[in-house]
C-alpha cells in the first residue's frame, strides 16, 4: 500500500501540490486528471523521489519513501518504474539495449561497468518486447522508431525493472489515437495480469473513465475528487476543470479522438553522454 499523507510541495511562492492525502492499494489502476498546472506531474515525481515534498510523508508498505538513501533509494526507484510523455529512451542505442537498461538497478556496479547482460536477461528483454508486439525492432536504433513504438519500448524497459508500481506521466499525450489505445491496453494488461499498481496522469477524461478503476481529480494542487469513474458526474468534472454551471466542457479535455498529436521529440543527437554499453 502506498500512503500519501498531507503532502505539500512548494516552488518558491507557488504551491504546486497542497495537503494531498491518498491511500493506494496494491493493484489499483489510478488515473490522475486535472487542468494543466494542477500538480499532477509534481505528485508523481514526489512518489518516485525525483523531487521531495516540502511537507508530509509518502510511505510504501509502511516504509518512509522520503527517508530512503543510497541503495535503498535505488531499490525504491527500481520498484516504481516511470514512464514519460516523451519516452526518455536513449535514441542512439538499439531497442534491446534500451530495454536491458531497465535491469541496471538490479545489478552490481561491477557487472554494469563490465557492460555484461546475462543470456537470461536478454531472453527476458526479448520476451518483454514480444509482449508489446515490437520484438521485430529489437536491433533498430530506438530513435528511428515511431512515437507509439518508442512508448512500447519504454513500457518493456519498465517491465524489466520488475516494478511494484508503474508511474506514467501523460503516457499517451504525444500519440495518435490508435497508438494511444495500444499503450493504454498494455498498461491495463500489466495491471490486470501482474497486479502492478499503475498511477497515470491523463489529459483526457474518456481515457481515464475507460481504463481506470479509480480517478483522482486535482485542481490547484489539491485533490478535489477521488472515486470510481461512475461517481465522476458532470458536476464533479466541473469541480476538477472549473467552468460555469451548464457550460460545455471543451472536447479537448474530454476526448482523445480529436487530440492533435504533439510534435515528436527531436531524433537528432542530443550531444549528451551515453552510457558506454557494449553490443548485447
Ligand atoms: N521545477 C519547478 N520549478 C518551479 N515551479 C514548478 C516546477 N515544477 C512544477 N512547477 C509548478 O508547479 C505547478 C504544478 O505543475 P505540474 O507540472 O505538476 O502540473 P501538471 O498538472 O502536471 O500540468 P500539465 O498538465 O501541464 O503537465 C505549476 O504551477 C508549475 O509551474
Ligand atoms: Mg504534467
């Protein structure tokens, strides 16, 4: 069980997340919705410890996440895999190596320095790619794949971490409707079959309704709705997104079908240092 108690995060004068109180049982599929700037990403990033709360506590099975250091922190970041809107693959490495990178926190530093993956790890990586139906791309450079394929690679990499929780920050916001469906179906399948808790920020209501058994609505940093999709009445939707009584909500908020895909990430070299991994 993941427990978020009275969590607040401030950036200077701005309170991004305000007194958030959530208990998330293992195996739930939770959709977090809300306007841009509502605090959705900040909340996910605090769970994963990419940033720390200003106040409050986050515990997983009773253990204080914000107190973890060193090896324990790495173990936690392995237990909760993160999936991003822009995939965050290493574009110049092949797909298989990108998936194998999900194992890094499972291994000793020595093995990592030697760039060695075991045969078993490689078999598992291929199996993960097969599950996402993209095994045929294994030897292609990740940067040459379409957005939908790249997000499936990112999910395969997350699976290699053998996580207990998957945190997905707008995983389908850069994808066309067909790829969005493939990615959400994969997350739902992983949730149902492995019992991995999935917490995902979503821009559109219909996706949250279709895939999540619990919806958390945020507005101005606070949780203003928490319940099953059936409880998400139009009044609740107005509380989350704002707007006048009786006013029509923008289709862009409620439906993916007309989403204009965001520009794909640049595929050119970023100039960043790449992990020195030998061919697998
Ligand atoms: N690193 C940061 N430094 C300063 N302010 C930040 C930082 N990260 C987030 N904020 C602010 O915190 C608030 C919440 O941002 P956050 O990214 O969590 O919103 P969001 O709900 O994920 O929005 P979106 O739907 O646009 O992704 C915003 O006002 C944002 O400007
Ligand atoms: Mg965000």
